[in-house]
C-alpha cells in the first residue's frame, strides 16, 4: 500500500470518527409541554415522605393515585409495593447484625390487600420504608379513549418517629 493510499484511508477513518462523535454529543430535541406524573397515597401531599408510625398506620389503607403536572389524578390499576424492615437479625454464623428484610408484593387495583395492610400496621417501626413503584393507571381523554400510564418514578415513605 502506497503512502498516499494510507494517508487517504487514515483521513477517511478520522472523518468518520469525528462524525460519530458529533452525532453522539448532539442533544436530543426538548419536548415541550411534557406531562410529569407523581405517585400519591390517598390525598396526602406529593412531597409527603417522612411519616410517624401513627401517620403510617393511617395512610396504609388509602388508595394509590398518579397525579400529573396539570393537577389531574388517576387511580392506580396495578403497582408494586416493597416494605423494608430494619431490624436486629442473626447471620449464618450466629452473630447479631442490623440488617434489612424486604417484603415485596405486586398488586392489582389501587389498594394493598387487607391482610398485607394488617401485617404492615402491626410491624411498622422507626427506620422502616414503604416504596411504591411500577404504578399503572388508566386515563381517559375527552373522546373516552383510554391510555395506560406508567411514567412515574418510585415513591418512598420513611418512618422517622413514633
């Protein structure tokens, strides 16, 4: 291969590399008027995160909703709930350690089943966390067309006092 061909080949490779880098760094177009969704338990404020044991016990049976950035609320049709219990547990060697135990449930509907609510109400204590994620809801437009919504990030309720 002659030096002229080699220089030409290197020039093509360099130009191709620069083009790929330019495409990778190009910003995606900004979507205007995009609706954002927040998970909300009952009528509690969306920023309501830290709760006492008593507040936790009172909100645990409330229906789950998605609230959009325009203020509309949609009742959940399905969701995943994770309860993280902080406690003193014994490891495999017999030593006591503070660890987290997780309870996970997929729910159809807007409320947790009664037996799960009852179990959580009896065991809630400071340091435990309740997380809702993968929330699905149906919304209808003016023509009655249903749209499935699953665009909210997870929502945590952290028990921080008795």
